[in-house]
C-alpha cells in the first residue's frame, strides 16, 4: 500500500494529475484543488491509501508542476517519515 498526500495549499488545480491518474485524483469544485477519489481516500479527502499496482500515482507525483503530491510506502509512513 502507498500513502498519498495532496497539498491543497500548493495545488494549482491544473488538472494534470486527474488526466494521468483519473482513478485516484479528481478536481474538487468546493476546495478549488484536486482531491483523492472516494474509493481510495481516508477520512481526509487529501490523503489516500493506494494499492501498489496503481503506478500512475507515482507518475503524478513526479509530474505535478508544484510538487503538491507526495507518496510514501506504507512501511516508511509507519516509521514516521510521512510529514
Ligand atoms: S497536478 Fe498538482 S497542481 Fe495540478 S491539479 Fe494535480 S495536485 Fe494540483
């Protein structure tokens, strides 16, 4: 499992992550930012738990123009590296 965190303060709402990884990211009309889609979000809509075989999340992390997406393998997050 991969933990993904989306920083809505940084997000430009450009829609790039939603176009390359539509299963995981969608635009939030109320928050003016992207958010995690409901199947994968936690109780927080900007934090998701993603199966490792959904590789587009890592692509979105690399391609986001403002580095608003951060992913961490669940093992690392358990050791406190997700900030
Ligand atoms: S690619 Fe980055 S800036 Fe663009 S909508 Fe997604 S999170 Fe926001």
